[in-house]
């Protein structure tokens, strides 16, 4: 766990909750949860939500069309620079993105052509009827003093996503917010 996530967990304990990375919240369709931490030049964003928010199904893919849908969704998530738009003058770029699901295979979530062993198909079976997706994105901003907010474009890319509960820790303090398709900008 990197220092930003540890920082978020410590701050979260003051708010009376744990980091999403360490606990699973209730599975609710249309809702995702986002933790955002800004520390120096680093911005860490964690998203957690029901697979139904990102796909037309939320079980282990059974057909070629469903496997293609998972790969297409993962490709959209890997384009995190378009999903999370920071002020241009902050000069932010995506450094790392990881996707995880207890139901979807790592091979379907990995970039096209990469070889990843799928733990789900090699000894660990998912027993849930409903799956979740966790996404962690790390950005580096070369001019962090210009970093004043972010536009979250996930609602236009994933129309089943209707609401996002946000907790953030920024240089200006802690804040909670709620995003929707009509209100998708966070400012600090």
C-alpha cells in the first residue's frame, strides 16, 4: 500500500470510516465511491462500485461478446486522463492504473497483448452473484500549485453510473461531495 493510501486511511479514521481499499461497502447499482488524495505532485484516485455501473452485466463473462465488453470497459478505464480532467496548467499525467474485480479475470482487465495470470481461473473461484470493480489511478502533476480541481467524465462514458460519493484530502483540507451527471466537477 503506498503512502498516499496509508495517509487516506489515517485521515479516514478521523472521519469515522476506513479506506475503500481496505473494506467493501454495500453493493449498490448506479453508485460508485471515490477517494481522492492530493499530496505534493501526486494525485491518487480510488473508485469502487458495482460492475453494473460499468458493464451490462455483473457476473463472470460467459460469452465472447461479454468478454469483449469487459476488455472494452477496461480500455476506457485505462484512458483515465480523459475520465479525470485536471486543469491543463497543472500538467498532470497518468502514472499508473490498476483494475481489480473478484469476478472478472485479470487477463480481461489487462491491456491488450499483455500476459497476466488470472487468479480467478487458477484456483480461486468467485462465489458472488454480483461483482464489483475497483480502480486505482495515480497521477503526477508537474505544476501542483495550479491543481484546483478535477472534472470527472465517468458519467458520460458509463451511463449506468448515476451517482458518486466522494471523499477527498487536498492541501486545502478534507471534504466530502457527491457527483452526478449534472454536477461532475470537484473543486478545492
